[in-house]
C-alpha cells in the first residue's frame, strides 16, 4: 500500500472522528441547555408559589383591604403625619402589602423572578394597590427626605403596566359594566 493512500485514509478517519466529536458535543450542549431551562422553570415556579403564598396570607389581604377602603380617608385626617412619625412602620395597617410588593419588585428587577407570570395573574392587584399607595409613598418620601423609598414597588408597577397594556392590546375585551373596551383607567375605578 502506498503512503499517500494510507495518509488520505487516516486524514478521512480523523475528520470523521472530529465530526462525530462535534456532533456528540452539540448534543450534550443541547441536553445541558434543556436541563438549565428546566431548572430555571422549576426555580421560577417555586418563587411564584412562595409569592402567591404571601398574596394569600391573611395579613396581606387585610393590608390590601385597608389600602382599598381606609387609607385615603386616614391620610386626610390632620394627625396623619404625626401618626407616621410616632408609629413604627411595621405597625402600619398597610405595611404587609407594601412590604411584600417591595420585595417582589426587588426580585423581579434583579432578575431573580420573572415578572410576567405575576403580572398575568395579579396585574389588577399590583397596579391598583400601587396607585392607591401613591399618595402615601409621596408623603413618606417627603417626611423621610428619601426619594428611594419604595422605588422597587414603583418600578414593578410601571413594568406591570407595560405588560398589561400589551396584553390588553393583544386581547381587547369589553367591560361588562359599560360595554366599552377595558383600559388601564379601569384600575382606578374597577375591582379591588
């Protein structure tokens, strides 16, 4: 046998081994990516379930009820600023809701949780509650001279609004009460 033919066979064999190695490597990379995606989904689901537990907690529900029905009237009382100064924040009747929304905002903003699944299910609550808290947030920032208070709640509500606007545009529906197309303005007057 001649050396050139043997060299050609060896080169072809080496090429086949390299091609096989690349194919196996690509398949292993695909499997690894699938495992990473499944781990990510499992982590997201676990995080969502933990936040949903917070949303279902009686303290959170009571705090939201207070925000929805009593906070505006309480803020209108002349002693409200004195109340804020004299009362530990942990004792505010609305703090369980605001604190949970702030933590959730941090998790979403930092990429530890994806916002869209929450927004899809809880968009009405997030937007409506944050809008009702807006006067308190503004006042507390003023009283504490800190523009960063509740920044992640605010950020999350804005991100949620962007998502809900897109959702409403993709799937417009009429409000049962008026027959008009539902908009974000409905959160001002809609269900709590």
